[in-house]
């Protein structure tokens, strides 16, 4: 099966997580996913005060309406290396970074090799060199992580 070293970083990790999930044996397998301050679930997909967002019309308690839209529900099936890049001052949610912790925990609960999800001080834009170093590390480690057996669920 062909392998892709790194999936493209998209503003919404839902698309990346869905594309990165295991597929047919003849399709490329993404072995590393970088998520930069992406939303985790129905409670972070709609930005605060964004009543005009189409997702704001969905009932947050209707699991059927949210099926296939939440990255935290899809990431456990990914199985590769997952890097969460999150700053203390989120570009959408300000000082609230609980969605970052939710993504890291969901990745670890599944079959992902995930870091600790430590928060960068300030804003992401101030840490370009650090983030590039992290991405280099995940790319270097990805083939080893892909060859390792999946981590057992906790």
C-alpha cells in the first residue's frame, strides 16, 4: 500500500481525518496528520457568536445530525501519527482550548501516536520555527509509527 508522509493541514480537521482514515488496500495511506487549532466537535465547530454559520442551526444534542462532522469522533480510527498545534490564545475560541485536549485524548484513545498536546504561549503565529521543528519530527517518526503495531485502547 502506498504511504503519504504528511496530509495537508486544512482549516477543518474533519476533512483531513475523514480522508486519513483507513481505506482500501490500493489507496494511499496517510501516516501523519497535523492539526493546527482545528475544531474537535459540535461544541467547537460553530464559532462563538456565529449564528449565521450553517452548523449553528443543528441541534447540538442530535447525534444523527452531527454524524460525520466531528473530528474527535473520526480521529481514533486514523492509526497514524497525530500532531496537535495549539496556542493558549486560540484564533477562534480565545483562551478556551478544551477542544485541543479533546482531540489529543480522542487520538490517544484510538490507534494514534499522539503527543501531549502542550499549549504554546500566546498565539500560534508567533511560533513558526517551533511548529516547523515539530512537523519535521512527526515526518521523521511517521514511518516508524506506521510500522509499529497499533496501541491498545485504554
